[in-house]
């Protein structure tokens, strides 16, 4: 679809704010250089963001004998954003100020029997209400709530199209959430959320081509190609977890056999452990979180069974990542989400070795494989940026402040 001038302006506004969030305080000239926009365009967009209360002037810097340059920073008190990370076993919610600093957190456990849409929505609403109350933020200061849902999501229609681990099909999630949450809502999935978070604050910053691999109960790959989040024609790009790794292999919730997810997602890793050591005390048969955490502790303590499980898992993961490297030739692959965090450096080392066996030499030489460097939850952080992006896209300058105010010129 061809982008309109409004789309381009919205993207430019988003890019300017993203750079200022990451680099505050910063001059208009520095923003123009970093975004490759003209100084006049930057000055225009900065003016809009100042009028909206998203930015503030914070002083001046010398400019090699010329007129001092005005410095800009994000107005952290200019509004609040909420990011919701919904996984198969938990809901994690964070409330951020406009500088993307966490002000409040809330967690809700999801038991296997609680995957009915109404129950999931009730848990999300309770956690959102909790963070707003904790942060003591007025409802009209919440610019939006970004909600990351597992599986395939129609973000425009607000529908959970297919969540295989819950057997959800075409659930009108946005409508259900809107009955309980009185803020603008923005729906997407963790692949996109993790990728956006990495582009803003993580290993994908400044990279044109990046893959962010989400390792949790489900598995997928967020794609940033040419510096832009790649969604595909139906917002379904990145379902790498449901590509075939082994013909006639393990049965997957999606209905196929041998999917990547069945070998490297949390339930698949549990099966790897069960096949290697059925009686291992590391195995918690009904609790994938406890099992992965036990494996992480076992790795730290030198447990040989834990080491073998990670080696086996890394063989599968390495083969699947080699396919991504050969196909996409990315600058960086980021291993993200809670499974990657729990297994950490030992998993990374084994994965790098496994990839080296299978990837073509030239693309591999230009691909860095790293763990997610973001210290907080990347999914909720990325979901909050969906809310920020949605707020900027819907501006239309309707909320332009009309009070006169002195503004420095570039």
C-alpha cells in the first residue's frame, strides 16, 4: 500500500520523538542529522511535539561560535503509557512516563484453565487498573494501552485471529477489553513488541536489518528490515516458530508436525529434558516456568543434565536460526523473552556453535547473535511504544495547546 503524506509525517514525527527519548537532551540539529530529515522538517515536528506537551526546552549548548542551540528533552510528566505483556502463563503490566521510565508494575498469574477470553480480559483489566492506581495517574493522562497477545493478531480490527496454545480463533479482543479499560487500546503480538523495544533501546538500535527471536511458551521471530518493522500483508510475518524443522516430527498446537516451536519453546524444552532424563528433579511436569527456571539454576551449578538439555535445544535452535541467517542476512539476531533470559549465556554459547555448523559462511560472518540487553521486560516496553505510536498517529493536532508560549527557533 502506498504511503500517504499523512503516513510519512506520522512516521517522521515518531522517528523524531524516538531519537529524543533515547538521546535527551539533544538539539534540533542533532535530531536532523540522526533522522536524515531536513532541519526545517525537524523544527516543524518538534514544534508540534512541544505544543502537545510531549517535549520541553531544557537549556542551550554552544555551537562553535554561532548562536547557542536550544536543547530538547522528553516531558516525562506529559502523559503516561501502559504496556501489557500477555503470555500463556502470566500477564505482566507496566506503566511508563513519556521518557519510558517504569512507574508501576502489576502481575497476574494465568492458570491453564483460565484461558477463556473473558477470564484473560478480566485479568488484564485488573492489572491495568492496579498500575494506574499505584502510580496515582489521572485517567485522562493515560495516552494509551498497548496490549501484546500471543499468536496471530489483526491489529487494525482488534482481533486475536489465532492463538494456537489456547485454541483461540477470531476472538474480538479489542471490543472485550474496551468494555473494561477506559483508555485508547492498541493490540499486537510479542514478536512486534520485542522488535520495537530492541529498535528503541536494545541491540537493534541503529541496525537496518535485525531479527528478534521470541523464546517463550511460543516461539517467533520479529523482523526489522531496512530499519522498518516488517509486518507482512496480514500482520502475520515472523511465524518462524511454525516453520517445519523436522518432517513428521512432534505434533504442534497449530496442527502441523515438526514445527520449530515444538523443539525450542518451553514445552519443547521440557520434552527434551524428559527424553534425556525422565526422572530428573529438574522436571516439573505441570509447570513450564518452574522447569525452565530449574534448568537455569542447574546450568549455574554445573548440572550435567541441564547442560545436555541446553546442548540438545541449541542444536535445534541453531539449525532454525541458520535458516534465518541464510534467508534474511541480518546484522543482528537477538534472543529475547523469558526462556532466553532464564537460560542466558550458556544457551547463547551453544547456539552460536550450532549456527556456525549450518549457516553459510558469508552471511554468518556479518551476523551478530546476542541476548536481549534490555534490563526490563522487553514485551511490555514494546507494547507501551505501540500506545505511544498510536497516540502520535491519531494526533491530527486536535489536542494542540492554544496557550501562547515562547519557543526557541533552531
